[in-house]
């Protein structure tokens, strides 16, 4: 017998597993496990409210699995508004269950499916679950759907509310859980016919809030100074900084690293870690590593760290009070990303991140007056400030024709809905009765914006689908292709110039993709981000895989750019013409400018189509391509009158064709 034998020392892996189980049991949700399961058993729809970090996202699906909800291969689906959250949480849960990510636990985000036949816990973006309705309208393979982070009120989450409420009526066996941070839960309950609310009491330590005396002129610089001040003067504890996007975050991290280098051994070690949506996943994972003793960690994050991800050990929060928001003008149909003050609800969530493990401090880089008078109470739901083209197309393909009477929690503005219908009609996706056309059905198959899917489908006619697929893929990894480190700006810009071909930015992107050959060495030498290229290739592969389904033959235009630019005319909403000092959009005469990064910044051709508008210091068009006005009449005769497209001068636009590099050099 082995009774008197010494127990073998636990292996590293077993130790880790044990401590992870301890962490699981220490989460605020754990004491409520049985009550929660009982409530789920009793009610079909349950709203669950709990402080960020209480364990909703990582624990509830595991509890359900342990309770038998995946018997017979049924799945538990959990939606997340953000890609990063879906990936990161799935990875964490796979680790807690000691399974390989992609087996029992997986995730599905646009252009990336990390699930298998065996997957029973599926984390996914809300947009992906929406697309699953196309293939499985009653979600028959799911026993439970968790709509997580419901308070974020993304467009896709809001649409899911309506669809899931509807299918729950004829699928009494389906459990629906609506999980949210401590916001808005009464409204969710009300929407779901007074579903009960299960509250998980949070543990929260007090957070002291500090305001600035005067507004900050440069909040980025103010963040950097605040981080260093905390680092030098305050007791141990990690720092979380909220910025609005990748560019700001990278700039902030660079500044911090540079100043720490200069201070050298005069200060303790400061680990600077960024987190944003496009950050490669191995880098994302780093924010969760425990801080080594004696050092301090500073995580520089987008809104993602507000409620979607919990980073343990944060004691200090720095909040400049801004976020990047989509805004939509339903009159002109223009959508743009704007940095705006965040809401008071957001600011309070941010502050809350400082009080999870101990009493904390939140430094607001704005005045107390601004908090009271310049910030909105809550964030406006996305459905009320975005283009609805995508969602309307999807709902139409699900057979939902009467959108005016769809069960919206907060209905979109009437004009926005009407404009979406008009645009889909103009694109040929709907007929004059508002019914889906064959083209519309094919467009809905592609997981991209209607204008982009129209471009892909138009490429068939112009015989350049090969190139257009590449461009579509490159556009989807937007703005992260070119690498421009601060200390090598000149080299990077020169490298970029080498890719310029006539015609516009889309052709430059195509040129980069074609030349790259997907070699790391090549990318490194040419200041191209290898990871973005790899992602573009994945996206392209997936899109190409769908071409069969929508019956588009993949053929090449053989280096002629005209057909490519013509396919692009599907973006006829995004047309601008040169006028004094800048450009004017054709339909609404709004003044816009070519982005300084564009290959056409200096050339200023007469007619342009842009991929998107961003508002920074001005309204900039990003990713522009030169077109001829006559093409617009050809693709959208119902949208343009020839008068609108007359050139002011009688001279015809010089005809340029994008040629290959050999012909240029
Ligand atoms: P909620 O959804 O209620 O905000 P989560 O389930 O996301 O809470 O997180 C619960 C806890 O799980 C966190 O406090 C943290 O300790 C741990 N955790 C979550 N995700 C990760 C991760 N990727 N790495 C390490 N720990 C994590
Ligand atoms: Mg969560």
C-alpha cells in the first residue's frame, strides 16, 4: 500500500491549477453559485447585474456547464461587444478548465473562428451571433445564450435583444441571460417582460476622486506626467490610464518609456503595457501578468478596460474623460469617428476600476465643473448614432420586413432607418417594395459593410475580383499596415513612398500586398507591419472562401487599374469633388479634406471616392481613390443627376491608369 509513502511533490502545472481554482472560489459570484443556478432553472429569462470583475463572464458559463446545460452537445453562447474581450475571456476560461482553446472552449469573432466540433462554451462577438441567425434562425444548437456586457448597448447587442426575445417565445427550453455591470438593469428587465434581476453584491473599496483645477490643454502629456507622479510619490499599486485609441495609446507608451529611460535607476521599474483592439493577442495577454515585486505596472487602455476586461491589482486610475465615438448624420448619411467627452456613467465605471482590490484613487484630468456640466449622464446607445445599412440588410435576409415595428429597446431615429433603406435600394440590395433582391441576398452573405460587399460583387462584372478581394482585406485591417516608429520617421515615409502608384490609396494597398510575399524580412525592411499583413491574408482567404457561395469567379484584371477603380464606384455615397481649398461631397456639399497620409494628398484629383471619414482637426477622408465622374452615372443613375456630375471646367479629366512599378520607374 502506498499509505505511508510521501505524497509526490505537486508539479508546477498542478500548483497553478490549484491556485486558479482558489481564485475561482474567491470571486464575488462564487457564494451565489447555487442561488444563481436555481434562478436560471426557474426562469427562462434572467437579468444578472454585478460589478465588473465579480466573475460573470468567466464563471457563469462554467457553472452552467457543470450543471448539465451542455448535455447532448448543446452549446452555451456568450456574446461580447468587443473582439479582444471575446478572445481574452475564452483563453482564460480554457485555462481555468485546463483545456486547449478551440476545443471545449472557443471563440468566434469576425474573420477568426477558433471553435471546433467539440466546442460547448462559445464566446463570440455580438455581431457573430447575429450572423448565426442566418444559418440557424432559432439558434437550435444552443441551450443558453448569455448577452453579456448588455450595458454597452452596441448596435448588435440591441438587435440581438429583439431577435432573442422573439425566439425565446417559441423555444421555451432556451435560457436567456442578460448580464450587465451595475447600470440600466431595470430597463433590461422591463424590455424582457419584467424578467427578474439577479444581483451579485460586489466588493468595492472606496475610491478617492481628484479633479484638475483648470482644464488640461494637452491631455496626453497630462497623462504622462500624472503616471510619473504617481509612480514616484504614491505607495505600490498598478495604474490604469484610459485613452481613446491605438495612436494615442502608442504615443503615450512611447513617451512614458522614453522618460523612464532618461530617469534611469533614479526610479523603480515601470512596466508600460498597451491594450487596444488591434493589438496582437500575445501582447494583449501581457496585461494580465502579475507585476514583479518592486516594480509597478501601468496599463494604457481604450474603453475596453472600462467593464469588459478586469485587470487585477489596479489602485490608480487616470481618466482624461474622452472616448472615441461613432457619430452619424442621418441627413447627409455621413458617419465619422470623433473623440468626445465620455459620459458620467463611463467616468464612474472608470473610477470604479481603482477600488477592486483595495482603496484606490482616480485622477480625473478635467474639472469638477466639467464633470457636472459638460458630460452627458449616459452614453447614447449606438443604434441612435450609426449607419444601419448592415443591420437592415441582415434583418431583411432574416425575413423581417417591417423594420418600423421591430421590437427595439430604443428605436433608431426614423430618418436613419429610412436612409438605410434608401441606400440599400440605391445599391440594388432592395427593390422598390423594400424587398431583398438576389443581389441583396448575396451581399448579406459577406460579413462586411454593404458598400464593401457591393464593391466585391461589382468586381465580378469588371473582371477584377482577385484584386478587389485583396483591397477589401487590406481595408479591413485599416490604418495598421504602415509602421512609422518615431525615431525612423524619414525612413518609414520613404519606404511608404516607394509603394505609391497612380490612382489612389487602394492601389497602394494592393501594391503592398502583392509585393510582400508574406515574408517577415521583407515587411521589416519596408516598414510594413507583418502582423497586419498576416491578418489581411487571413481575411482575404475567408472572403475568397465565400466567393463560391455567392457565385463570383475569382479573376484578375491583369494590372489594369480602371476596372478596379470602377468597382469602387459602389461607394457612390462617398464621393467628393475638388473645389476651392479642399473637397466637397457631391450630394451634400460638405467640405472635406484628403488625409495627409494619403498618396493623393498632393495630387488632388478632381473626383474622389473615400473609404471613410475621420474627424480629428478637420473632416478627413481616409483611403481615397481617383475616379471619373461618368462612372458614377453608370453605377448609380438613380442616385445622381448628370448635372451634379458635370465638371466645372470643360476640360476632361486627364486619364490616368494605375500601372505597375516597372512602368513607373
Ligand atoms: P465580470 O465579467 O463580472 O466583469 P470576469 O469573469 O471577467 O468578471 O472576471 C473575473 C476574474 O477573473 C477577474 O477579476 C480576474 O481575476 C480573472 N480574469 C478574468 N480574465 C482574466 C485573464 N484574461 N487573465 C487573468 N485573469 C483573468
Ligand atoms: Mg464581464
